[in-house]
């Protein structure tokens, strides 16, 4: 059934595991996540970005997720809005039936300009007041996602700061986090520790200077009752890049967030881990391979099937790696 994000994250905290939150845009992605969760007995967070709602249409996103709840009535499932850029966007999502919303006030409404602390507090508190009245969970964000190597936010389009960021903007300050949570009463807080959205996160396997997992521990010690969220947490598996490039793709050398670093972050208090890119890579590789091997085929179901299988395999792996097996 559809359940409360707060309850799901509380359970994860009590039992020391993390829950991957998968971005979904269409039927096959929703099916992939649900099938993976079903196989391992995991709880599910399905999240839709503004881009997803635009791509599929709000009714389709809503009913795809509600269909997932109907098809898998035994699986606890949260419908979460990813990166809301204003209280109005969050209000719309709540009206649509989302049980959890992210108010990303780390950026102004354009989703590009780093926002002042006071602005972030004001819009986030506004969403918390509105959401908590109707039992909806709120995730806030403090600090800007961005590469500590380049100062860039990563994604060319979608959510991410434009231009160059200062080193300090890309690392959430524990004291500021405490003040933010006190002022806003958010349930969950996305923090900046050097990850960024998209495939191009790191130019090498990250070490502590460019991926600040220790920062998670310092923040968690300061705000132990706030569930920490890691965005930009795809691992960008080299084997998935290799499949894409083997079958005509051209993805440059790049590295994601190593699984063992996410596991360490979970030990330090991270409960929700956002993953979109890994599913995109898995599906793209599978489609490229199928098309290459079957130039005569044209039934969409035939090429969507291996894509869905590849997405499911990634999701299942993450559920197991983050300790979700049997927790649903
Ligand atoms: O926020 C980043 C997620 O990967 C969503 O991406 O805006 O392209 O749907 P999107
Ligand atoms: P990735 O691009 O690393 O998958 O991150 C997704 C994300 O943070 C969505 O909010
Ligand atoms: Na989110
Ligand atoms: Zn994100």
C-alpha cells in the first residue's frame, strides 16, 4: 500500500539500513523497481521529478504509481516528489496525492541560482506547515550539489546550479544544518558532500577530498533525528558504460559514487539514496545491445523487455547493497 515516508525512514533508522529512491518516468521503470523490490522483500520509494511529470503527464505519473501499489499490495510504497522548486509546486503534488515532497530551497525557483539561507528557511517552512497538516513528509536541501573537482553542478539541464560554485557551498555545514532543521522542522534533509546529478560526477574513483562521506557523520551527530538524504548517488558502473560504448554509444570516462562509500554513509545516518542515472545507463545499454543484435526487430515490447530487465537488475542490486532485503 501507499505509506508515509516518515514511517519508512524511521524504520530504516531504527534498523540501520538505507532505502534507494528511484526516479521513474514511465511504465517500464515503475515495473522494474517493483519487480526488484518484490524479489527481495524491500520497501519502495518511487520519485518523480518535474521533468518526469512533464514527460509522462501528471495523471499518468500518479496512476502509474497507484497502479504499482495495486499490483503489489504487500509492498510498502512511497510516492515522492523530487526537487520541488517552490511551495506552489509542492502544493500541487500534495493535491495530486504525493505522500512526500521535496522542497529544494537550496536554489531559487529557477532551479539554477544558489539561494540565501533565509530564503531556503522561509520556503521550506512554508511547505512543512502545509504538508504536516495532511500527514505528508517533507525533505529539504541545504548546500548545493556540485563537483568539488570542478565546482560545476553536473547536469546541463534539469536541477542544478548554473555557473561555478564555491567549495564551501558544496559542503553542508553541520551547524547550519542544525539551525535549518530547527527553523523548518523538515523530516529529511538532503546534504551536499561532493556528489552531483548525472553521469559525470568524478573524473577518477573518488577519494575523501572530493567525496566527503565523513561530513555525513558530523551532520548526523548534530541532527540525529533528521533523516539524511544523498542525491546524485548513482554509482555509474563501469560495466554499464562498457555495454553502451560497445554497441555504438559514446560515453566519456567517468566515475560515480562507489557502493562501499554509500554503505559507509548509511552507517553514518543516510536513509534515502537518490538514484536515476544508473537506471538510465542500464536501460540504454540493453536497448543498444538489442538493436545491434536484432536489426530486423521492431516490436517495442521486444526491446523494452531487456531494458526493463536491466533496470530491475540494478534496482535489486541496490536493495541488497543498502540492506533493504526483508525490510518491506
Ligand atoms: O534531479 C535529478 C534527477 O535525476 C531527475 O532528472 O529532471 O531529468 O527528470 P530529470
Ligand atoms: P543520479 O543522477 O546520481 O542518479 O542522482 C539522482 C538524484 O539525485 C535525483 O534527485
Ligand atoms: Na528528493
Ligand atoms: Zn537530486
